[in-house]
C-alpha cells in the first residue's frame, strides 16, 4: 500500500475542510473538489501506466490540479491561480525540484485543453475531462469533445 499518497489525500481533504469553513460562495462545493481530486488521481494513474509516465507524479498532479479553485472558490482563471498554492503544498515534500516544477506546470496549464503540453500535462488534462465526463458533465466545446474521444480510445473504453 502506498501510504504516502493516502497521507497526501489526507492533507488535501484537511486543507479543503479548512477552506470550506472560511469561504461561503463557491462555484463548486467542497465535496466535489474532494471527489474530483481523488478520482482524477486514479484516472491519472491509469493514463500514466499506459503512457510510461511516473504513476505517482501523475496521481499527485491530478489530485492537486484544481488547487487554485479550492482557494478562490471560482472557476475563472483557476489554473494559473494554482501556482502559488501548489508550490506551497509541494514545498513540504521530498521530491526533486525538477519533479515539483513538472507538477506545478501541469497545474498551471491544465485548462489549456486545446493545446498539447508535456506528457504529465496531457495526463492531467485528459484525467480532468474523463472524470467530468464520467460524473455526467456535458462537453460542449469541440476541443473538449475531441480530447474526450481520444482519451477514451487511449484507454480502450470507447462508448
Ligand atoms: Fe480545473
């Protein structure tokens, strides 16, 4: 059992509980932020295993990708707003500087779904789209639909 990640999730849930106690108005409830962080991490692991990317970096990047929205409560510009809080979250960890920068960049760029980024960035974007799809969100933007189709194909779970 990888207790490191379970402990990371505990830190994430505790952080979200603290934030939830402070901010009243949010675009998404704290419960969704917890669910989405957790399920994106597992989807990220599947994609990482398939694509030869480090599975635990993928899980952590996926779990943290919406951290900007956790703090602001708002969807608007939440990806770039994640830079400072994700940097602070990772500062307590023993990963190399290079690994931390890859995760930070994946968080900052995850809303650029029409662009192709690093393999880790692409995993975060695809896990985000797949998780929203499986939670019943209707995709309307053509580049979201195209990314969803490709990610489903990649996992051999086309519908
Ligand atoms: Fe996001």
